[in-house]
C-alpha cells in the first residue's frame, strides 16, 4: 500500500476520526492545563470529546488541548472572548478579573469535602453563580469537581508555624494570597505549568494542590512531603463565551449542553475515586504523605480561618451560612 492508500484505508475504518474535523462541522477547541491520566478534569474532558464527536458527528467536532499546550489559564479567558478557543475549565480561583463570587470556594475550611461543594453549587445561590459573568461575555456551563487541596513544601509541614517565611506558589486569587499571609508565608502567583520548575529550582518552597495535581505534575518529587490538610476546595467552572453559545443553532446547542450535563453528572460522581487513586499513585512512586492528628489540623484551622472576615463583603454572609449549614 502506498502511504496515501493506507491513509485512505485508515480513514475508512475511522482510525483517524478524532483527528481533524470535517468540513461543515463546528470546531470546539477545549483548552485546559492538567494532565489526562488519573485526573478528574482530564478524564472528564476526554469523555466530553468522545461523546460529542460520536453523537454530534457531522455537526460538531471537539479537540481537547490538555497540559497548557494551547493556553495557560491566565490567557484562556481572553482568548475565549476573542473567539480563539471555545471551551475551558479553569479553577474557580482563576476568575478574579471577571467576578468575585467564587471567592467563597477559596476560603480555607469553608467546605468540609467535595460533597459539600457539590451541594452548595446545586442550590439556587450556587446555580446563579454560573451566570455571574454573562455581562462580561462568559457563561458558566457546569461545575466540575477535583478535590480538596493539600499542602507541601521543601520541609515538613506539621504545624502552621512550619510555613512561616516560606514562599508558596498560589493560583491568582486574593483569598489564597491572604490565606498564606495569615501563616506568615510569602505567596507568589504563578501559572500551573511553571510550578514544577519553580519548586525544583527553589524559586518557591511550597505549594497547595489536590492529589491529582500533585501526582500529575509530580510535585512530590521536588518536595519534602505532602501534608494531608484538606484545607480548601479546588473546583472548576466549564465556561464558554456568550457570543459563541448564541451563534449555535438551538438544536445543536441543546444537544451539546445535554451531553455536557450528562458528562458532568457521570464524572463528578467519580472524583473521590480518582482522587484516592492519585493519592495512592504518589505513595507507589515513593512520595511521602504526612497525616495530621486532629489537634494538629485544628491548629491550621485556627491560623487560616480568620481570613474569612476579610472577604465577607465579596462572598456574602448568607452564602457562608449556607455553606456551613451544609457542612453540619
Ligand atoms: C492550579 O493552577 O493549580 C490548578 O488550577 C490547575 C488545575 O486546573 O487543576
């Protein structure tokens, strides 16, 4: 077979079906920053792509760009408003320039686990948050979960005092900045793709993230250990531009949004499992995980929780009360 004949044969069997889009199909570029293996977002994005490309063949064609290969999170929303990318799922910490309502989710110890985050998001107040940026041109489509954040550094972190004076990489969030300042630490905003190198070279001493991100980015390789603090939530908003959604025919939009909802339900139900698999994979790869006693953990709560007061106006006492009622 000539190369051309082989390509034809492969195309006929569908082997190339996910590569490249056909004429007339609406191309949906989905850019995100994480890996795809043992990662809640990576897996959900792949499932979304597989379903859209199978069920909307001829109408829509999705391409997923993981690992910051298309855009970093600090660029992707602007690129979306320019029409250069159609879908993204940045963490809720990355919408600061568009809305402050998501600050609730960054507040340390606000939600006791992912189920509590889910329950709040399912409430009217949570659902309204998806529409908080429409005036700025962005429409939230779904909340995708990841997990609770853990804390690591180039030295053991057992008590809050251990973080004092250390430089921590943070996502671009004022709440996270205040959280590390409350510990007497030095927070530095940095793109996700740069964290491993910064830890390795000592540009920063530590970081906070979920098990799947600590595993996926191999942070455990360049840290003393990771302390199981479960101190905050890391959650995502799948987002598209209002203009792009409006440009879709109603039938196409409905089918796409239905698939989105189904993928969201299916994958959000599995995040606890993926989280634990990533945690185990860290241990299997020789990473160290430090568990806190209840007394030790309480000391972190006492040190970090006071930052709530600084953001009361942004997040609303009624939302804090609702979150706390869910935790109870
Ligand atoms: C981070 O920047 O640490 C995370 O938001 C990355 C991600 O998408 O999980």
